[in-house]
C-alpha cells in the first residue's frame, strides 16, 4: 500500500486547499514532517485516516461537525482527497464530512450531508466505483486488509502508545494485544469447555438416576402378579434383579394358563346345554301358534266366497257407468244452451242502438240477419277509430299552449333572478380578492417549512439509527476478531507443515529414485545412498495440502468478517456524519418547533387555495348569470310568437271533431257505445249455434246407452247403480280378499317349516320341553362358569403383561447402562481439559489458553522488535518474551530486555529514557510487522512514525536513523514527525507546517534550499 497524493481543504487547522505530492516528497524514501507545536502535523495524519476510513485515530475522534476548519471562508466545505495504490490497483477516495453551509438564498445555514466518492484509474481514465459511504469503506478495507485499529499500528505509528506498552503489566499488555489480535475465540473455548464439563457431570448424574428409576419401574410392573410370592427381591439390583423377576413371572404365567383353560371348558359345556333347552321351547311355541291360525282361516272360508261375488258385480257395473254419465251430461248441456239463447235474445232487445238497427224481435231473427247487423256496426267503429288521432292531437295542442304560457312566465322570472345573482357575485368577488391580498402579504412559505421539518425529523432518525448501528459494529468487531484469530492459527499450522515438508524434501526425492534412471538432482543413474527419510514425504505433502486448504477457508471467513465489519463501520460513519452522535432531546425539540411552523404555513396555504377556488367559482357564476339573463330574454320573445300561432290551429281542429262525434261528448264515448251495441248480437249468434250442437249430442248419447243395457246382465239403469260400489268400499273389499289369500299361504308355509315339523314329531313322541324356571336355573350355572373363566383369562393377561413389561424395561435398562458408560469417560476427559485451559489441574505454567495464544503473538513481536533494537543499540539489546510467574499471578505475558554485553536479562523498566525510546520504537515496528503479516501480507510502502526522537543522544540517534533508513529498502516511503534539529539536517526532504492567525498551510522544502 502506497500513498501518492493528499489534498486537504477546510479540514482541521487548514483553512484553504493544501496539496501534498508524496511521490515527490518521498522520492528519497525518507522525509520529515515538522512544524511548531499546534501547527497541525498530526492533522495531516488524521486527514489520511479520515480519507481511508471516514474516522480519525484515538481520542481525536469527535463530532464530524468539528472536522471543518474554523478558519475556512464561508461556503467552503471541508474535504479530504487521497490517491493511493494497493494490490496492483490505483484508487482515489474523496470524502467530505457533514457540515452546516450557508443558505443559497436568504440568511442562516442548512445541513450539508456527508459525501464520498471512490474512483479507480483504468486504461480509459478515472472510473467512479462508488458514491456511497458504506460501499466505499467496504471496498477500501477489503483492499487494504486492515481495519482502523490495525492501520494505526501498521502505517501510522504513535511512539507514545508503545512506551506505555513496554512498561505495562501483564494484564495491561494482555488488554492491548487482545484488541490487535482478537482472542475472544480462545476465551470462548475456555468458557465452552468449562460449561461442557459441567453438562457432562450433569448427564452422568441423570443417567444413574434413570437406571435406578428403571429398576423401580420393573418392580412396580411385577408387584401385582407376584403379590403372593414370599421370596424378597429388595437386596438384588441390576441384571440379577431382572433375572430373578423374569424367572418368577415365567412360573406365574404357567400357573395362570392351566387355570384359565379348565374354567373355559366347563363354561362352554353349560352354555351349549342352555341353548339347546331354549331352542326346544321356541319350537313348541311356534307349533301352537300355527295350529291356532289354521283354525281361524277355516272359519272365514264362506265369507271369502261372498266377497268375491260382490266384487264381480261391481266390475260389470263399472263398464256401463261412463255411458250413463255421458247421457246425463248431454241432456243437461242441451237445456243450458236453450236458456242461454233466450237470455241473449232478451239482452239484444233491451239495447237501444242494436234493437233499432235489427228492426224485429231478436228471438225471431235468423243467423244471416244477425251477421248483417254485426258487419254494419264494424263499419261504423272503423270510421270512429280513424278520427281518434285528431282528437288526441287537439288535446296535445291544448296542452302545448298551456305549457307555452307557463314557460313564458318562467322565462320572465328567470330574467329577474339572474340579474340579482350577477349583482351578488360581483359583491363577493370583491371581498375574496381583498382577503387573498392580506394572506399574501403575511409571507408564509410551506416548502421552506417542510424542508426544515424534514431535516429535523431526519436528524432524529439518524441519531436512532446511529445508536442501533453502534451495537451492530460492536458485535461484528467481536466476530471479526474471532475469525481473524482462526485464520492466523490456520496459517501458522500451514507454515509449520510447509517447513516440515521442506525439511523432508530429500526424502521426497529419494522416494522417486528408480534404479537405472537418472537422479533429478545430480543426474547419476546409480543411487548408492538414498536419503533415509524416503517414504515420509507423501504424508507430509498431504498434511501440508490439508493445512493449506484449512488456511484458505479460514482466511476466506476472516475476509468476509472484515468486509462485513467494514460495511457496518462505514455505515456507522455515514450515520455519524448525518448527526447521529448529536443530542436526541435537542433533535426532538427541534422537530416539535418545525412541525408547528409547518402547520401554520400549511393552514395559510390551504386557505389561499380555498380562496382561489372560490374566486374562480364566483367568476364562473357571474359569467353564467349574465349569459342566463340574455337567454331568458330571448326565450320570452320566442314564446309569445309561438303561442299566438298555436291558438289559431286549435280553433280549426275543434270544428272538425264536433262533426265526427255525432252528438257524443267525445269520439271515445261514441266508440264505446258502438262496441257495446255490437256485443249482444255476437252473443246471440254464438248461443244459437251452441244450442244446435247440444241437441245433436243429447240424441246420440241416449241411443248408445239403450244399446249397451240390452247387451248386459242388468235390466235397467237402477240395477247398474245398485251394483256399483264407492271407491272406499271397493278398496276395502279387495284388501279383505288379498289379506285372506296371504294368510292362507303363510299358514301353509309355516306348517312345512323344519322347526314346526320337528316340534310336531316331538309331541307325537311324548318329548316335553323344560319349564322357564328350569331353563333359568341352568342359565345361572352357565353364567357362573363364564365368570370363573373370565377371571382366569384376566389373571393370565396380567401375568403375561407383567412379563412383557419387565422384559421391555430390562432392555431399556441395558440400553441406559451402555449409554452411561461413555458419559463417565467423557465427563472425566472434559473436566481435565477445562482445568488445563483455565490454568488449573496439571497445567504446570498455570497459563490460560488465551494467555498462551497471546504469549505466542508477543514472542513473535519480541523477535521482530529485537532485529531493529539490535541495530539501534549497536547489538547490545534484544527483547525477549518471558513466561515466568510473578508471585501468585499466572504467567505468560512477561517482557524483558537482554543485555548482550553482560548476558543478563532484566526488567524493561530499568532502561534509560533513550533506551526506552529505542525499545518502544522497535516494539512499534515489530508489532507493525506482525500485524501486517496477520492482515494477509500486504506490502506496506508508506510508513509514518510520530515523535519521541528528542530523548536520544547523538550516537543513539545515528543508530536509530540507520534502522529507520533500512525501512525504506525496496522503495518504502517513511515519514518522521519530529522537532529534533539534527533530524532536519539528516533528512533532506521536509513537509513543513506553517501556523498562522488565518489557519495553517503546508510547504514541501529540502534541506539544501532551506540552507540557501
């Protein structure tokens, strides 16, 4: 990772825009960042951290509103731009924190939200990758492989922090190392093992309790069956108890089986005897009933013969009944037709118009004369019907004239009403315009009030979201530390496997040697002394590959955890830039004030909208009233002319209709009179025709009846009527005959039934059935036998059930016993492991698992730091990790300095000020190397070291400078922050911070130009 360019505007102490070209500044590999106290040297490092992570290091992290320079001109927003390269990619990130900018119109300020832009340089130019804070933060952290805390330990080294680390106690040192390397996983392992040990002990206790309960269940199952057994079982347990129970229950089942079989045989025999007695009694009772029924049917034989004769006479009379009914009906119809003709003739004579037109008595008129009368009346009705439309037209014209007069009156009234409506609309329109002018002068602005209310509500939301996101970031930080620790362990395991494989490389080559074929190393075809390690290489290769796969998987999980944490951290930064760290109480109070102002402005605007609508309505009403007034005037003139013409037309039509009415009040009355005159003639004509038809039917029916009587057994109609039965009588007679025939057939069938024949034979043989008392006594004996058999079967079932339940319980007991044995072994194992990882039991060093892991990391840091401390101290001092105990405290995180001149190790607190600085700086650089390696081995080409050089003498400073100059090997750029004058001479390139009343500025100078 290398920083190329940094631009700072209105950020921290820098009022204007400052541009730093690090490629030029660090061309020689080493440069000095200097300036007077408070000028802003550290703010340059803060700007780098903010550009990359959206935050500044340590205690300087505050409200984003404080990032903007107090010296900046109004309207100039804070901004940091950093161009850097990493992983073969070149990117540029531009960040602007949230700030309050002046309004573009009017006075006051408004909140400008935080913004981010991430671009990447490609062959076609700069390409925008993201403009979202969270996406940009995730992309950068994924590329760098470091979070903010690791970045400040790898790239931005603050010496003061590691001077404290050098002299810290084991507990304080453990706290810092946990933050950097994340050992929550191992603490979780300690707690997990302790909890698992407790659970295992509980499982063993529960298993033993279940075994005892199972034995008690078996005893309870067998208790009832073995109640009479005198041999005690209380002293037995386990398998012996179940064997004794099984033996006793087997014997009990055998005894119960024998008793059940004997009682059942006795019950079956008595049941058969009872059933046989009941069957004989039933047969003899059936025989008595059949013989009684046979005697009853013999007594009814003469009655049945008489019933059949009456039924035959009835059937013969039914044949003649329709002819008698027809003769009676036709005679009545002929008489009725004669009466109807006389009544119709009298009705025609009574009608004035019809009788005058016939001119003779109706009873004497022929059918032809009546038909001529009907035709004349039809002709007159057609003439009247033709004139009816003229009468309807007269009514319509009369109604039209009345309507015209009414409409003329309405038109004159409407003319007057529209005149008044026009005057009223003009008066109200004047008042509406005056109220609108008054509201406009008040100056309400709903849009501005809505914007202010929305901004206040958004601030409340940002504060709420920030508090929730802060909890999420804390949880994800713990998860990321756990994943990173797992990846480091997997990597360490892989490297160990890889080193073992390299050590055994000769064994791998020896395993591939074949006699007569050349060696891959020397080319010889003779192999007199192959490596004794041959054959072990394949196992080491497989082990190394498996370790590499495990490391790749763990590294992937760690990257995913870092990405997720970066996204959450970026989201938290975005929320902070939006004011999420502000006061919730003040934000909510602002919401109340802004909503009240918005309500007032909305009310005024709504009233203006209402007035504007009313104004349009009044204008439309005025225009409509004026138009309606003109229309009413024109309509009145038109109606006067039309009504006069209609009156003349009505006069002529009335004269024409007077002639057509022929003395009637209306054509309808004349039409009705003619219709009524036509009706009596038509009725009489129809009655005369019906009378002729009825007389002919009467004569035909009488002749047919006389012919049928002569051919029958009856003398006359009276004899036929006497033989006829009513429907009920005929039905009753048929049912008697049917029932008698059925009873005879059933009685014959019953006499032939098997049980009746058997009973008859028994009577002839003198066999008598048992009495009811004798059968009941025999039934009681059978019931007692059945009860005894059922009791025996129940006892057998209980014995068998107890036997099967005890067998099932024994199987369960053996299963539980097999399950408890491994639980005991597991409990013992877990208890030993839990004590070991907590520094108890057989743990001789009394180190917890967490301390052991951190001790390994501290040992790596000490080794890396010793390489540089040896250079700085002229090979006198090295640092060494110590796991020695101090009093009753647990061991593992000690740190001591080794004096190579004397060969004696001593406490780091005995170092002088300059020696402490060199040791602290070495620790910082060593920890940077280890953290860099833990972050995926990213190549760090830019490094900053802050302050502390003033405590060194001339020779020590020379040695420290030699060590620092070694850091720039391979093109690394190192920036030192210091006030030491000698360093200004030793380092040619300077980034100088000038402090002034109007803010600070930056200048790149060289020692040569300064001297000139």
